[in-house]
C-alpha cells in the first residue's frame, strides 16, 4: 500500500496557526518530565499534571522516585535511572506508577539522557497512559489492515487533491501501482480517463472538500489502464477527512467495482428486452414461413450470429417426431444471419428455406427433437462439426466460418415437438451458457405456439379452400344466348377462406340462372354453409321458380343452418323475352353495361339477407339486348376499410366506363385494379354478356 505524509507542510512555506486542542498528542496525553542528575524534578508539563495528578508546584524539586514510584519498585527505578544517566542508552517499557490519589497505574515510558551546553546531564521521561496508547495502536493497526485488505478501493488525497495513499484494491481497479498515483492529481495519475470525466471528478472532490458533505455511490463506467480489462463499472464515493478539531486534512475516496453486477443487470435488461420484442414481433401473421422468419430475426445478433428455424416435415403432414433409430427430416423455414457479409459460409451451411433436409439420428438437431431437450455445445471442436452439419460439405463451411459455440432448442407447442431453433456463434466470442439456454427456450416456446397456430391455420385454410373450390361450378355448357366469364379469388394469407360463391345454371326452355352469394364468416363452416346454399339454389333453379320465390326458399334453408346469414343475388335470363328477372337478398347491386351508354348500377330493392326470416323479396325485370353485359360480384371486390362503399362502387363503374374489353380481360382488369391493396376478403366475380342473334 503506497503512502506519503498526507499532512506534511511545504518546506518552502511557513504556516502559523493558533493551537487548538484535539490533536493526536492531546488524545494520547503525552506527559514530559525532566529530572536533574540527582533525580529531582526540574521540568513538569501540564500533561504530567493530568497524568500523575500532581501540580507543577507540588512536583518541582522533589525526587521523582519518591513522588511517583511505589516503595516496592523504587530500587528498580533507581537502577534504570542510573543506567540511562550513565550513558547506557534509552529505556522504554511499561512501568507501574503512583497517582496522587494513591492508585497504581500502568504507564508507557520512553526515557533518555539529555545534555546541555555546559555539560550538565538531565533525564527526560515521556509517558502516556498504557490503556489509551494500546487503544490507539489497536485502532491504527485495524485501520491499516482493513485498508490494505479491503476489497473496496480506497485512497487518501491531500487538500490539493494529490494522491497520498492508495490501497491494493484500488491498484487492481485502476490497473496501476501505488507509485503511479502518489503525489499526482487525478488527471495525471489516471491518463486513461478522458478530460471531461477528470474535470467532473475533480469538481465533485472540491465540492466535498469545501462543504464536508459526502458524495456517495456515484455510478460511473469507464476504461482502466489495462485495455484487455475493458470498461469497468464502479460506485465512487468521496468523504472529507478532518482532524479532531474539525480542520480539513484531505479527502478519502472509496471505489467499489460493480462490473459483474452491472454486466448481470445489463444482460438481464437485454434478455427482458429480447423477450418483449419477441412478444411483439413474432406471430404478426398466421403465415408459417413469416412466423419462422420473425423468430430467426429476433434472435440475431443478440443471441446468435446465425439462426435457423426448421420444422419437422412429418409434423406438417400430421405425424409426430421420429423414433430414436430414424433420421429426422426437416423442412427449412427461415435462416437469418447477424451480418450477411461476415457469416456467408455459415449461412451457406444452413438449409435453404423451403427445402427438405435429412439429418441422421446421430446429429445434434435430431437428438434435440427426439428428446425434446436443448442440446448445447459451449465449445465446438473440429470433431463436433460433422454432428452439427447435414453433410461433409456443410461441416467444412462451418469450420471456415469459425463456428465455436452451438445451441439447438426444440420448438414445442401443446406438448408436441414441431421442430428446432438452431443457433450458432461465429463472431460473438462468448460461448453459449446456461442463461442462453433459458432465454432461447423462452423464445422458442413463445414462437412455437405462433408456429403451431400458423400450421393449423394453413391446414384449415387449405381444407376450406379445397372444399370451396370443389363446390364452385365448372364452366357451364349449352348456355343459350349468354356468354359468361368468372373468377374466384380467395382472401390473402392473413385471413381465412370466406363463403363467397357464384353459379351459372342452364334451365329448361333456353333460360339460364345467374347466382352470386356471400356467406358471412370464414373458414370451413362458412365454406360448408356456402355449399349447402349453392346446392339448394341449383335444386330450386330446376323448378323454374320466380327469383323472389327462390330467395324465400333459400331464406328458410339458411335459417336452418345454425344461424347462417348470407347475401345473395339471383337472376334468370330469358332470351325469348330479352329480359332478366333479378331478386336481391341484401347483396350489392349488379352493374349493367349497354353499348354506347355509361355503366350503371341496377336499381333493385335491397331485401334482407338470407337467414333473417320473414322478410319478403321482390323480383325486378331488367331488359337485356344483344351486347348488354351484367356484372355480378361479392363485396370483397369493392369494400375497403379506408373508403365508403359508395365511393368504391363509383370506382367500379369508372373502371367499366372505358374501352370495351373481352369478358376475360374485364375480369382481370377489375381484380387487378380493385384488389391490388385489398385482399382481406375473398371475392366472386361473374360477368354475363348477351350474344347477338347470329352468334
């Protein structure tokens, strides 16, 4: 522990100040007594009076041995006195003395011979109460030992803020020996500290030195003299040192290294932030690939340099994880690097998204999904690479990429292993630890539920879409007087399949029925209800009923389908009468296009949706001449959240008010323009054109 005299005055300056009691010598109450050659007291200090109880008037001129020493010890005292006065050296020790009140007290003595200019010999005795002296010695020894062995960095600075003492702990914290501190100011002793930080520290020190108010636990993060140690976090405190009279002697500093605690807290905050990000960023859609990509993006670069999400191919087809003796077949869903330019080989070693990859049972990722437990290799050796990679070429790529730590975590949702989150570190120098396993497991568990939801959604959506496509009509044959074109477009990936449908039904005596409908709701139930209503409509169409009568029957059918509500437009074209009879059940009106005229919405009674019950429907006759076109559609074609329906219907008629196109081209035009940013609902579109007589 390096020290200097903290309170030594500058030898070039004279300092004078009035004496104030309370110094260390006052605490020790050191008494001075001078004896002549014969042992008589010739000088007697005030401290001697306090220590022995005799005043100067009572003590001066008397033999010290008779006044202060018990008769039993007098011969020993006279022998020691004669030895000192005879030039036998000094004497120090503890000796019992007699107080004025008659009690015997143990005092600590230092005795030595003095000689004046005339050759006269005197004896000087310095004494202090042994108990007080031992207390001071014990306190001093304890203080020195505590300072030297304390894990807290401690320093003392003088009133000019120069280091006079630093303990070993502060040497370790600063990375500098004591000799590099002592006698120097902060900015000189700590060259690694930037000027702004040094200025701030010195201002704080001067404030404490001036006011005496301690400054406690000031958090700071900064470098040390050892660049390899990195930045250290510390709690720094400043205290003013005072003598017993309250005079400032300097400054004491304590420096607690809290780097580990700071790193732990920082890591905990980072992990909580990562989990919070995962809660927001993973599962934004019900698209399986997008959900996997979101998981991979969340974990890089905070947790891994390369992340891959792979789902068991068997799980996608409704099977469970492979048994112990079989390879695991994965479908790669997502790969995300922290830095695409820095981990090219590691990315190339991963399975490309969308492809199938087979991993033998001895591979670590296969073991992960087989046991449903994380697999961690903190330190990857060249011999481990074949157990990580899918083949020898991938193992070579991982070796070139510098893979040094590996972690695979199972994706488990509702008790079923879906796949694995595969994490690799190539640039991050830290190995995967137990905390990383816990964090990756938490992220994987959250993401697995989202992946499972997306998986079930896609399965249900595919089932509903297949059902709906199977229920939609094939191109009708033998239509008399009509040419038709149609489209069905399902909703986007984020929304389930709806219950939109259309139908073209040839009837007897050359007439044809045109139907467009929309079952409210989505999914398999809506598709099934749509199929039942479409079947009922085809059956009723064969009876040759008026459109209004058909809707009344469909209304009763919908009422019996577990609260099914649907809109429907039913029209019957009769080429012999050149007219079309139309009835509406809460559906959007069709658009009528006549040659030489602007397209217009057909004015129809709105009617109530099917399933409401008890509301009459009305048929309206619309004349149709050769070349006329009737455009029937569901609301998915025109409705958006940002515009009202009337505005969107005007957009529809505006698109149709252009150069006449073929029916197929018109279908493509409407879907392309109106569905560009609106795929939240499915749509059915049916366009019928009256043929010319010679066609």
